[in-house]
């Protein structure tokens, strides 16, 4: 008895998504697909592709055991080595038309080719692997199950739809990361490059450099000549960020220092220092010569001077809750009452060695 049937023809490729391997079919169109009787007279039947669906239809095929050939090559994806039976419903083996009931466990030695929907208890095969009634492959349908195997193009479309909000950057804030990678208007490797990156700092365009340091408490950042600018403030992520002040022994800038350790060394400038119009907040200051704070604001700072050197508070300088290793000189203040809550510091082990070095002109 003759039988009509269709065969989908595809190869299987393996891909890995997020560490999980999947096996996906690659449909084969435009092929010459035949079934050949496994015994004499070795009759051949040629399938006709339905559109470009890679589904090949065979008509009026007589009962018997057949091999499948694709472009003249026997395919291992169709039955076993000895071929497969093509039979009608009256034969005593699995029917091609109608349903089959298998009472025992079934073992598949090779690939399973399915032209329609395969439904199993876990439903691990998604309908999106095959084609619709018009022969058009499903490539955009959302898979129904978490375990569904889906098209590569569907995965790519999902990835393309992900919108990532970029890290927000302020044009008035840059970071100083000495061992980082420079990013214009974002990250610089020296304090000077960071400070000079701002185009027009002003009283209405306040700018700041966030000193992130290197994560190593033994490292120092040299603040070289030409770094300081009015309205460009230096903020530290912690007092483990240590700045060696080498931008002049006398400097007047309207700017703030916050949460940093600042070194006024005696090796780069062997004379006393004077700074004007600056605000120091929550800073540790180590000075190796006399230091004059003229018209400055000191808030919760600890100020250590080596030997008999000391801080000179001058003009309208105010000091709120600051500690001094050596008592400050207040004789130059316009009003000594502007020093509030000062206290005496103690330094176990004495002053650390002066880390400053003579500046070599650029």
C-alpha cells in the first residue's frame, strides 16, 4: 500500500548562552532529498520541497524499508543504518498516519526530527523551532516555558532591547585616580591635569576634584606648581589620600580642601608658608615650617607642626574645633574670638619623616 508523507531536513548546531549549551536546528533548503528502498529493486522517490521550508513531500511511496539521501549522501538523521519502514496503518509496526502508543520505554539512538509540535512532560522543545502553516519559520515568538529552546535571532533581539542607563557624570566634578586610565572630563591621573580640565570655574560655576587615591596609605600625590585655581576644590574620599603641597609657598585662592591629609614640606620649599582665602575642613595637616593661615577657615582640622614651628592665624581666619600639636599664634587675628573649641593634640612617636622632595621644573 502506498503512503504520502513529508520530511523536514535540517542539521543540528550547538550554541552556548550564558554558560548553558543548546542544540538548534539549521533547516536545509534547496536540497535534492530522496528515499531509497534498502533492498532490491532499490527504488528511489524524490521529495518536493514545500516553498523554502526545508520540508520535502513524498507521494505514493510503497511500503518497505528506506534510507534517506540528501544530495546523494545517505543521512544518519533518518532511522538507523538499515533504514526505516514506510508503511500504512495495517502493518505490524509503527504507523506513519495516525497515532502510536508505546507501552515500554523508548530509546532514541540518533536525532529526533519533528515536523510539527513535540509535546512531552517537560515540554523542552519550543514551537518556535519550526514553521507556521504558511511555511514561515517562527523567529520572534516568545518562548512558552523557561526550558524552551529558542532561535538565536530571538535571543539577539532580547539583548538588543536591553537599555542600560550610563553612569551619571557631572561636568563640574572629575576624579583623580593616579593608577587609573584617563577619561577626558571624567578621570585624570594627576591633581594638576584634573584641576586644569575645567574651562571656566567661577563663583557661579564651582568645580571639584575628587581625590580617589590608589588604595595605598603609603602613597603620596604631588600637587605641583600651577595646580591651584580659585573655585576648584579638592575633596578626598578619606584621609588615607595624602597630598604634598608643592604649588608655591605662598598662595591665595578661593577654594576648599576637605577630608584629606595635606603635607606642607620643608624640602620643596625651605621657607615658611602662607595660604590665604582657603577653607580647610576635616583635614590632617602636617607642616615642617611655620604656616600662616590668612583669612582662612579651619573646620575640625588637626594641625601638626614639627619641632617649634607653629600655625599663625591671621586676619579674619576662623578656627572651629581644631586641634594643634603646637599652640597657634593668634596675635595677627583681627578678632581672637574667631578661634572656637581649639584643643591640644598629642602625637605618639613624633612627627613622621618629611616626604616632600625638591620640585624639578617641568
